[in-house]
């Protein structure tokens, strides 16, 4: 079974693998991020702009949504262009916006001779021990993820994530959309505080890519920070088998005295 099944042209149903971690009655937002990335790329290709690569994906989480309901996805071009575009996608349920996504699309140029990064590499999945995230987090999405992880200290970890669950039933999706459907897991893989005692859900996610993801594993080099007034940040450098390929940040609302449940 996949995370989503298409009901009609722009309508989808979330399946049990999309179950949430903070509240089992709600969806984990990660698969929806992948679905919106897929919708943006599908719209781009249908308009004949497949030569434009996704350089940034930003998501604002406007609400929660139950598992098993039908959702609608709408895509519109905010800033058209032959070399640069800004595209927006909205996920709605019962006429209520749940997630708003925006993507910058850019024309590619041959910079292979210039390729490099000052970001540090991380060990490969084969060099890290298996780790069961279900020991910390409940829900169908977490149970669907395979994780290899090495914790440096609370709030700091490197890890790799993959899943055998397809994003969309019976449809091919790009490596970018598949990776986008895993990015939101970062907020639970390097916890600074016990999620049973302190809630710290993220309000958003912004991902910048300087190379397109490749392969089934997505690597993370994650650091979590909490400030003195209930605001936190989960920041990750994203990797594939070639090395660093981008970065992801998530704003957290930190709530002592509440947690999973």
C-alpha cells in the first residue's frame, strides 16, 4: 500500500502509512510534502518546462488533517518564465487549506567543473547501525521508515532514511518528490528533549537543493536548538550517496508539559 491513492484528477486519499506521530488520528505531514512536490513537477512537465529544476521547496503547515480522507491539490504559477519560475501548490481538505507549498524552479547550466561544497560528509548507511524510530515515535509513517543512525549527543545526530512504501499508488514519482516525502522526519530523529514530556511540532519546512537527489537513501546531518521563549529550530544538511546536496530548516513551537498523545 502507498502513502496516497489518487481518487480523481487532483484528489487523493491518505492511507494508513501516512499516520502521524504527535497524534495518531492525524496524518504525518511528511508524505503530503512529497505529494505536493510531485504535483508541482507534474504541472511543470505538462507545461513543457521539464528543463527547470527545483531549487527550493518551502511549506507552511496551516492545519491538521485526518488519515483516510480525500484531499485536493491545486497548482498555480505565480511567476512564469523560461529560466526561472515561482510555483505554488495548496493542499486542501473540505475547502480548508492544510499545507501551502512554494517552489522556485531554475534552468540548469553545466557547472560540473565547478562542483564542490564546504559542507562535511557523513558516514554511509552501511557504516551506521540500524535504529528503530518506532521505539520513540508512534504512527504509520514512522513505522514505514527504515533508519540508520548515529547520535553524537542529544539534539545532534547523523542518519539515513529510506522507505519501501510508494508515495502514490500506481504512479512513478521523481527522486526529488520521493525525497521531499521524507524530509519532515528530521524533526524527530535528533531530539533535544523527551517528546513524551515536551511537544515541539514544526510549523513549516524549507528545503534548498544545489543538486537533485539520487538513490533510495536520504541522509541528514541534524542539529536541534531551543530558545528561551518557546521557539525552536531543527536544521539539517541533506545528503545522498554523492555527498551533501542541500539543507532543510523547520521552525518549532516548543510546549513544555505536553507531548505525544
